[in-house]
C-alpha cells in the first residue's frame, strides 16, 4: 500500500499541472498573508504610527503626519504612567503568584494524591474560566465593598470590628489570582499526569521523603508547564480592564489598562498618548516572552519516555479529607459566594442591608430590576449585538484558523513559517491593546468598518486567533497524511480532499474551536471597549456602563442575564459537540 501511494504521488508530481499547483499554493499562502496583514500587522503598525505622531485622527485625519518621539518622552516622564506601570507589574506579579499557588496545588491534588471526589476538585479547578472577569469583579464588589458589602454587614452583626475592603490592591490581586488560577491548573495537571515517575521513585529509594521529592524532583521537572502558565497568566492579566476598573478605581489605583482608557475618555481624547502607553504595554509583554524563552532554552525537561508507566499517587491518609475540604472551600468562595451576591443584589429592591434579618425578608425582593432592564431598548440591542459579534467571530475566526492550521501543519507551501508567526503574534498583544490598535486603524477612514459589528468581530478574531489555531492544529496533526494521499490518487483535488476527507474527520476540533471563539467573544471587554458605538454596544460594555452609573441592582441583574446566556451557550455547545462526535464515530 505504501509503495502504491509513493508511486501515485510521484506520478501526480510529474504531471503538467505541477507548475499550476505550485503557483496556486503560492497564491493561497499569499492571500492568507494579506488577510493576516489586514487583521494584525496593519492595526499594530497604525498604533505605532499613532504613538509617533502629534495629530489627532478625528480632527486632522490621516493625511497629516508629524513624526516625533515626543509622546514616548512624555509618557516615560509622566508620574501617572510610572505609577500605573508599577501598579500593573505589582498587581499582575502578585496575582500570578496567587494563581500559581492555587493552580499548582489543585493540579498536584488531582494528579498525584488519593484525595476523594476528584471530579469535584477538577470542576473547582476550571470553574472560574466560565465567569466573565467583569461579572466576577462586580460580584466581589457587592461582597467586599467597605461600606455596603455583605461581608461587612455580616461582620457588623456578629460584633466584629474587622472590616473587609476589596477596593484595594489586595482585593484586585486576590480576585485576579482566584479567577486566573485555572490557566495554571490546566497546564500543570496534564504534565503531572504524563510525567514518568521513575525519577521520583529513585529519589524515594535514596531516602528522600515525599516533601523533598516533590520540591527537588517533581516541581523542577514540570518547570516548563509552570513557567508557561505563569507567562500566560501574567499576559492575560496585563490586558484585563474590568477587574482593576471595578475594584481598583474606587481606591484610585491606576493600572496601564485603566490609564489608557482614561486617556481616550478625556476631552479632547489623547489618542496619541494612549497609543504610546499601549506600545509600552506590548513592550512589557515582549520582555516576558523573551525571558521565558531564555530560561527554557538552557535546560532539558524531558519527562515522557517510550516506556509505559502509571503515575504514582501519594497516600495522604486522613489528610486527604483536608485536601478535599480545601477544594470545597475554594469552590464555595469562587463560585457560590459571588453567585449568591449577584442573585441577592439583582432581586433585592434596595441594596442597603441594615441587618441580617433584612437579608431574609422576602418583602425586600422582586423583579423590578429585571423588568426595567428588559424594558429598555439598549439592553436588547446589546444582547443582539453580542450574539451577532459572537457568531461573526466564530465563523470568520474558525474558517481562517482552519485555513492557517491546514497550511502550516499539512503542507510544504512557501511562506507557511511567516504565516505561522503572524497568526501567533497576537498572543503577545493584550486584548485592550488590540482594541486601541483597531481604533487607530479604522476611526479616521470614511466609509470603512468603523461603527459596525464587523469591526468588533475582526478585532476579536485577531485577539483570539492564536488560541483557535492551536486548537485546530492539534486536531489536524492527528490525521494521517495517507488519507489525503489516497484521495489524490483517486483523482481528487486539494480542495475536494480537504472538504471530503480532512474537514469531516477534524469536525469535532473545528466545532470546539468555533465554540471557544463564540464564548470568548461574548465575554470579552477589553477589545470591545474602544470600538463600540451607541448602535453597536455589546453586553460587556453596557455592564461596565451600568456599574459606573452606580446602580448596583441593575448591574447585578444584567450580570445574571449575561451569565445565563453564557450558560445556555455552554450547554448548547456541549450538546452540539456530543452530537458531532457521535456522527463522526458512526461514519
């Protein structure tokens, strides 16, 4: 069979159509490069140009440029930028440290101990991923507000003088750490499960105890996963606006994302200075990527060999109930408490809670906030726009990611390495910076994309393209090339082979990638913050507007609406995924 395939391949390459196919492949990669230039390179180039000019795109348009480094000089000398940069580095570093402790702890419990109820612990480890950061921040503001927070109401009724204040740097760090611990958990738990335990067993034979073995053998071996997860978590936190805006702004704690937004909100808006600060944010991210590559390139971290093995689980004895209790407490704190706070605030007529008895008084509850929200045109407009943006992002991003993934992993076409580099470049660009870049790229062009839901969708496609390409590339690499070669031998062209062979087999991965895009799109705030208009406002932006308007009840009610829509999407995607998997299995 292999000889026949090789002969067929040689015969196919010897045909007169080889020259045409080669040019067709070049045109294909060229077209994809043009699309990526349009989505990624052009907006970033315009952002850099905006940072190097003194003109205002709204007033002066794009025809007058006066190149200068004055914006960068002003930014570097600004006490506000210096304070925001320091706050950003401190908050993101401490938040990453908290996420690291939680994520690695849960990964070790799941992969290497005999703790009962592993499924519950795994659910606790990834549950915060499904909570939009802004919704989580709003929930914790209801719980931990220094004056009206439910925690402080409870403490006052119990007679304690101690008060909790989440409107602080500590509050921002803790919420960051809790809600981004799943990134660390997912990286580390898979590595622990796949790691050959022979080195750990050798250490134990040599007399090392479990703790020493874990610290000197296990953790150093999973260092790549730890460092990669730390980098990802740090980068994601750099671009988050919702949590610092809700919990940091009341305490006058400015970070780079909130500072950038403040610059564009002034009158007149300082777009050039905002562009310079955004470039600074990209520079910080680039340094993190460079440092990670330098650290990982100097050591060998091989932990999986060809020999079969079964990861050894540590018998914790009675301590296994302690690890289970920690998981239950974490799930309660991260999921149950915020959900309870949102439900209380959304159904309660007035947020003021004088005592605990009032908290359970049914006369204080009703549907007034939901009735007001659902009776407002802008709310329905934001819901429709959010769903429209989500669908556009999933369709455009899924198709583009499949085309890029197939070209990079399944062909030898020229230009595929540049294609791979451009498609993964946005991983080093925070989401809020993508929004600023698209602002600079399109706001001054008449008759363009500005003021449409399409520009929001394209910004989100660029924002999440690396994640989508990674998911689809993994699915495509599992398909053996003999299937495509056999199709070509039977006379099928490349397009027919892709549509009839590759795409049906990779269908579950394609559905998963498009579902991921849809979910990320409807919960994203940073990339949409600079691109919406009154006609294209989305739910995340409207939620932030409600919070800044000071209506806690309406904010909580709208958070519940957004969460319900997200849960319905997750349920529908899970059902669709199972259906697709069943169809593929039967075929």
